[in-house]
C-alpha cells in the first residue's frame, strides 16, 4: 500500500512540475517540435524567420493567441503561397511557443 501511494505521489509531483518548466523553455520546445524543419530564428527557410513573425506581430492585440492558433491548427496565405500545416502541440505548448516567438528581436 505504501509503495502504491508513494508511486502515485511521485507521478503527481512529476506531472505538476512539467508544465512550469516548459513555460520558461520556448527554445527547447521549438527544437523538440517539427517547427525547426521549416523555420529558423534569423533567416527565411520554408517559412518566415521567427524574428520576422515577431516584428510583424509587435504591438498587435491578441497576437499570442492568433499565433498559438496558427501553430496548432495551421494556416495559409499569411506569408505567401506555402501553407503551414497543423502541428502536434497541445494548446499550452502552442501558447508557450507563440509567446516565445513574440519575444524575439
């Protein structure tokens, strides 16, 4: 019984710490997802440079939510004819990525 309770406690603690760590780690999350296949921070690859995305959205109300939606669900026509596919991210991960992108200069 003690082993079971300890295991459940350890699992709960691990799951509750993970989101807090991810919130401060946009670059690692970026590298762990398919984003880096089409985007770089400084230069256009298949998609725009992330610094260009940040510049285009600087001061735009609701930009983090819009970008998070584009990251998760995909989009087309914002940066030319190449569509951006939907990405395998959670809502929280998409928000972390969008918030991080908007900090780039």
